[in-house]
C-alpha cells in the first residue's frame, strides 16, 4: 500500500515537490520573492457545496487494481470574522487492505475568499499506525507561519497542500503556450517548497469516467523512494471553467499509479468538457 500512501500525499493538493528552498527555522531567513502569478488570483472555478471523488489505481503486473479513494469538498464558512472556503481532502485505502496497512488521511485548508490564500491548514493523518498532526496558521502579510512545531519564515503568497489545488484550478491556462512554467510556493511539513506546473497544451483523454477535452500539465518531482524525479508525472484538468482534476498518472519505482475522477456534485459550471460517459 505504500504507493497509495505516497501518491495521496501528492494528489491531495497537487503537492508536486521540488527541492526545498531552505530548511526553515525560527531564527533563519529565506528569500521572500513573491511566487509569480499565484498572488491575487480570484476564484472563478468552484463554489460552496462542491464535492469531487477520486479513485486510486496501482499497476505492477500489467493490470490496474483499485487501492483506495480520495474526496475533496469545499464549503463557504467564516473564520476569525472573515469569509473563507473550508476545503477538505480525505483519503483512505479500501477496507480489504486494512489488515496490511490502514490509511486514514485528512487535510483541511481555510482559504481567504478575497485573496485565495490560506489562513489556516490542518494535517491529521494515520498511515499504518504512524500518526501526524500539524496545525498551521498563516500570516500572509508578515510572511510567517505558526505551526504545531514552531514559528517559521515563508515567502510571499504562500500556499498549503490543499489550497494549492484550488488555486491552480483558477489559473487562466489560455494565456500560456506549451512548455511554459507556472510557479508557486508551498508550506508543508514545516518546510518551504518552490514548485511549478508546466503547461503542456490541450488534448482529448479517456478516463474511467469518460472522454474529455482536457488541459495537460506536468509537475516537477524530486527523486525519492517512490518517484524517479523530473517531470514524469502527468495531470489533466477539464478544459472548461471548472478546471476539474480528471486524471493523474505517474510511473513509480515499481509499477504505475493512476488516479481518476469518479464522481462530482455541485460544480459551479456545467462540465462542458465531457464528450461522453464511459460505456455510452
């Protein structure tokens, strides 16, 4: 089940790790250069009540096997007197695998509706009995965060693992040409990461759900125990105003991982990128 666990950490918020900008510390300082166009984007892609379900598949012997599911929901709430989007990502393996490696992960982000920047992030995961809890408060004006483990310096326009996905959905991909990089910065596990998505153009894809017109993206990955590094992972989002995540696919050290969108409700716009539902 390790491939599912590692991939969920990526899928949960478009968490595409690159080399850490620095090892943040309470007394250290880092470059605070704003993260490009990820400052000031407005929400035009999702709305209160949206729920999206993804299914995770693992292929090691020439056949994809269902390993687990992840769901993402967005609700309009108030936090410290201000309107926020409370976005939640939850993932678990199927109960069939619980005796081998039980996974129950939950990530929450409270995103300022005016700036699409997070004000609070909570990570609460249990992976095979290994539990991690981190509660992070962002001070975007002073480029600092307070986490369960201390106070850290960040860059401007900082994202978290969940907010980054919703932020990325609001990018105007029509203004880019194939090969362009779209950078942003993210805070996770008390570290700052410089990240980017590479716009690869548009194409038609077939998923387990159906056939779509899609926008193709590639993230930069660092070499680790599961991924080979480089830009071998590919993601597709719907080529319509929702920019809904449709599929993520990547080779891993042993086999291949694929994650497909399997269900949705309360989208902000009709899913006009859907050409046909599978089997129809």
